[in-house]
C-alpha cells in the first residue's frame, strides 16, 4: 500500500503531475462559480448535515405494495414482523 502512495506522491511532484493538479484546480474553480453547480453542492451539503445523505427521497415508501414499511424500533425493512433483511435506511 505504501508503494502506491509513494507513486502518487512522486507523480504529484513531477512537472506533469503539477500541471495536472493546476488544471484540475482551475476547472474546480470554474465549476464553483457556476450557479447550477453551487446549487447542487449546497443541496448535498444540506442533506449530509441533516443526516439524510444516501437515503431514499422523502415520500418514498417502497414498491407501493402493502407490508413494505419500516418496522418501528427494529431498523429493518420487512413485512411488519421485525424479521426483515437487516437492511437499514
């Protein structure tokens, strides 16, 4: 693992690596000035800080069939019996 990190460090310190880093930095600065990109970043930041990162969109209850709601207190999804798959959302 250390050899991979050493190779990355060597590349980053090489002239070609420095050029790539400079280009990526300029591109990131351009993108950060775009209002659409700023809105996306703000949305992700807001969701992450509220603890919803990676969760399903609000209002989604599954496939629409009965018995697919979260079982209270178990943290699993199942048919309401508490014997779900162990997947938490």
